[in-house]
């Protein structure tokens, strides 16, 4: 499918024709009257139908994030009415025209040079250069109290300052940049190891927010990326040249230069933004020739960075609080008293201390250093959930008052400079600590 050609055709249609086209490709009517919004939605749908949407693995990941029983994943029917409760992404009513596709779209967004070979976005006279500027702008425009935090601030348990900040705010912004940071340092191996861990941390962070009273949680992405095999010479193409304002592996911004069939090029105005620059990106998985840059992980292209793209909306359901499993005496038996490789195993057992049979919970096992989880589960004797790392324990077949022994293997996912770490057994549903072993000696050369 030639995306550029399809977009050109769509741009020539009237709003009425675009509505009809959208109904044709989506199978349902729309009342939207913003032409550029309709063009983008139809183009996305046509490309999705031609090349496939989310992979089955990606769909399963999304389901795992919302699998907990007290999380509802259906989108509210009326998203135009601001909810009175606290939420992780607020509806910001910035214009009486509700046809606008994005809050703030009535204001001019202009790409400008920021010095030092960098670009920035100018919105309403404010030049936005980095995360700090974006958060400042959000706090100025939100109209409600905003609290911002990193995903690490929520785990394993949020500090008092974080809990109080979330409790007093109506809009909570939580960001995670671990994968970006590792990849931009060209630490590809570590980044791939970290990916499953970040997804699991995301799931746990969602539960923490729900327990702290957040009523709506919106998972969003700031831009797309490519993470493929290491870049080879035959995958590099020439950039357009001319007056180059910015150049990365997947994006060129500038004026003039050469047209090339290997790239998709458009003025910023075609993307609904102001600025007298053109933007170009390779049409395939190729990359521009440029100094430095990563070998396998690439930002950019025609996905504007730092534009929040909602992916999934979660709404916690009201239900009785989940109780921490009680009446079980837990025992952790490590395979070694020292951490000598990246892999560490521990046998988990338990027994009822009362008269009744045990009700084994679903658990998590973690190695921690300085209060931060530095491992992820990779296998278990039984009950292992690969997508979450949780382990569903069972009763012993020969004694219903005991938990069947389960050996869980952990993989250290981060570099260590500590002399000792702790081993923790947690209830997967609540995050409550069930048992721990402290001061496991680290004797491994990372």
C-alpha cells in the first residue's frame, strides 16, 4: 500500500466524502467534522487493514495488563463529560468546538529551532524543549492540581510524599523512560532484558494507583519506535541533504535537498503544524546515514514525539478489599546462599498454622537492592505466568494444609554494585510482603 498516495487522495476529499469513507472502512458512522482528523483516522485504518494491526502477542500483553479482577477495560461511552474523580489523564476542555481531535488543537503548534542543532515546539508562545517544559506546560494548562512521578516512584511501595501527592491531585502523570535510556546508550542486550520487566512494573503500578484511589487510568505512548535487528550497511540511505536542521537515523528535518523514492517527505503543514520545514523519513525499515546513532533502536519518523497517544483506558471497579493471605507460615529455601550468576533459584513452601486447609495465593518472587526490584522470574516448577512473572501456588496433593513446593528461578536484570541483596515473597494481588530473606551475598562479576 502506498500511504503517501492514499493520503493525497484523502486530502482532496470534502468533509462529507471523508465521513462516508470513514464509515466504509470502519463500518460505523461518525459525527466528526474536523477534516485533518478524518484524514488521519482513515489513513491509519487503511494501513492497518493492508498491513495488519496489533500482533496477537501485543494483544495478549494488553490483556495481561488489565487481567486483575477489579479493573474494567471498557471505554466510557461518553468521553466528552469530564469525570469528577481523580484520573491519570484528565479531559481538558480548552475549546467550545468539541470536533477538535486533541486538546489544544485550536492553538498554533509551531516547530522552531532551539539552538545547538535542536528543535523545539512552540505552543501559545511557550517554547517546549524537554520533559521539564512539557510537565510545566501541562500544570499551567490542566486547570486542576497535577502531580508528576516516575514509574519507579510507585514501586515496590510508594513513599509517603508520593502517596500524599497522588492523594491531593486530580491529575497524576506517571512516566517511564527506562527502555529509551538503555537503547539510546546502545545497550541493546540490557534493553531487551528490561522490556518484560518494565511491562510487569507497569502492571504493578496500575494496581498501586487503583489502591490509592485513582478512578481512571489511561495508558499512553508518546511516540513510535523501531527495535529490530542490528543496522547493516545495506539498510542505510542518503538523507535529502540541503539545509539540514535536524538529522537522526529515522528522521530528517530541513529545507531543500534532493527528493528520493526511498523516503516519504512532507511539509510540516501537511501534519497540521506550523513551521517552514519539511520532514522526511525512510519508507521501509531503512535508516538515514548519519554520525553516531543507535544500531537497532530508532525513534522518530512521522510519529511526532511527545504527542500522547491513548492506548488503553482502565477503570477500577468497586469491590471489597483483597485480603492478604493469612494463617500460612512461609518458608524460602534458596538454591545457594550466594548470588554467583545472573540466575538464582528459591523453593517456596508454606503450611497452615491453624485447623483449616490452606488457600494458596498467587505470588511474586523478587530480588531487591536498595528497595528496588532487580530481577524477574523466568520459570517455576508449576503455575508460572510468563507474561506477568506471577506464580499460582497450589495445595500439596498429599496434605491439604500445606502448599505444594514450588521452585522459582529468577534472572538478575540490572547491574549490581551492592555486596548483598534481599529475597522477597509477595502476594501478587496486593503487593503485600509474605516472607523475606535478607543479606544474600553478591559474588558475581557483572
